[in-house]
């Protein structure tokens, strides 16, 4: 894939069609130009003449008459909303459709594994989007060995996976967006290899950030006309929440230990500033608006300035809500006993944290307590202990005392 100027060029399959159209002597250069110019791409008329004279693309063979007939029968094969060619812009079309499908599936009533479906489909959407950008920039995104493209057993060329794409130093992607995708990829790996449940609400901020990041990327990389905001309007719901309901929701939707461990380990390596980046995890506070009368100025969602007094007041509440809980070793052991592992003792807890060097401050699993020679643990360590008990259930489910 030689490096090319993004935009105004013809693909090899299009060049072959131009040649066969010339060969039929039924079309002049202006006629042919009309078949290959579309809203997303303007082709210079000079290029058509250079193909006819052999000045450019001399090595490309002309298409067959059957291929020309098929092309003419389906022309103009263009998406009416965006002007994208369903063949020439296939990667971008697939990226948009995959993300639209991810959001529609998540918002559909009655589905049980919505987060799993969203994450898997959204990662496919991001992969297509990155490949579309690389292609437009003339960057070869195939795996190679000694200069030759690698192939799969099927014979198809092997392209970069999403993890490699987002680490490419030329891809115009923010740190927060990359971290959001990296964590969702790790969660997807867990989804692929383990049965999961109760993850929809807990992963909501990550998935919301993923949607916003994708929409910003496609608009910035390819044009505002390709944004998804018109296709995905505000979702309506049948519930409201108060503080008691929110607490009950959290209690009833604890993350599976494996998913929680993945998230905690990733979060532990991030700075506070990175964790607060809305491109990594997007959180919204919904506040019912009450007034004496309705007016046309009322809106369902209202955005306020981050540095305003109103925003500071809301943040003070949100920060209290997410303040880390702290547990003593005795409380953790009792918690595991209550959850069905009566054989788990203080000595087992001590052996575990020593084996994992869990008191290393860099791991973010706990901190020095308020009193001398004490240590308190955070929720992510409780999750790790729970995973240990689940992995050794036979050992801890029977009380030896």
C-alpha cells in the first residue's frame, strides 16, 4: 500500500472499470468522471484522461464487460444519508453501522447481556474506524514478514488488531480515549472466555465515554456529516432514582470478581487526573427540573459549565458518593465468611497479601490506617480476595474448626 494523498484518488478496481469504459468507446472522459465522483470525493477530470492515455495506472488491467455491467446495474451504490460509497468507503460504512448496532442493542428493552453485546460490537466499530483512517492516510495496516504481507489460513491478509491500531504513534487519538478502549478490550477478553452477568450498570460510564469518543473521532477524522448524533437520539426510560434506590441498585449489581479485578488492576496504574478524564469514563448527574410552568426553553438534558457554582455543588455530592470505602483485615475475613467461605481465616488473608505484595502503595489496594501500625484495604482488594476465595472454593467452603 503506497502512501497516497487522502481523498481524491481512485481504487484499483475503479481504475480497471475506467479502462473498460474507455475500451467500449461509449463514454467520453466527462461521462466517466460522473460515475466516480461523489459527495465524499472529488476526482480531477485530468486523471481520467491520464488513465486513457496510459500515463497513469498502466499496469492495471481493464475490467471485464460483465464486471462493467454489474457496476452499472448497481450504480450509484451510495448511502443516501452520508453520500458514502458502499464499496469504496466500506470500512467507514461498517464502522458507523457497527457502532449504531452496538447502541441500539444496548438500548433495546428485554435484552439480558446488553453490556457484553455493546462492548464486543463497539470494539469491532473502532477497529473498522482505525483501518479506514489508516487507509485514507496511506498507512499500511497489514502484518508483514520480510516485507511480505502475512495471510490467514483462509488466504486473507492479516490486518492489525485494535490494540495495535490505537498504539500507532500517528493515530490522532487522545490518551483518555486510548485508555478507555484498552480497558474495554481487557473486559471483552474476559467476556469471551468467561460467563458474565450484572455488568450493565457498573460499566455504563465506560461505555458512554466510548460512544462519545467514537462520534468525536469519526467527525474529526472524516467530517462532521458522518457523526451519529442524528441516528441515535436521546433514549427515554421509565424509572427515576432517589438515594435509596441508587444504593439498592449498586447492591444488587455487584460486578463479577473477574471483571472487577480487571478494572481495579487497570485503574491502579492510572493517575487521578487520568481517572477523571471524561474521555476515559463519562459520568452524568441527572437532576429533576421542577418549575411552575412548562415553556419551550425547557430541555430534558442541560449542560452546565464545569467551573460554575452549580457544577461545584454537584461535584461535592458526587465526590462523597465515590469516596473509597476502607476495610480492616478482620472485616474482610468476616465478609468472606458471610459470603460462604467460612474456612477463610486471618492467616489466609495475611498469606495472600504477602504473596501478592499487596501493600505496595503503587498498586493502590490500600493505605496506612488512621492509627499507628494499622493498614486499611480498599474495595479493589476485597474484590481480589473474593476472586481468590472463588478460585479456591473447595478449600474455604468447609470450616475446619
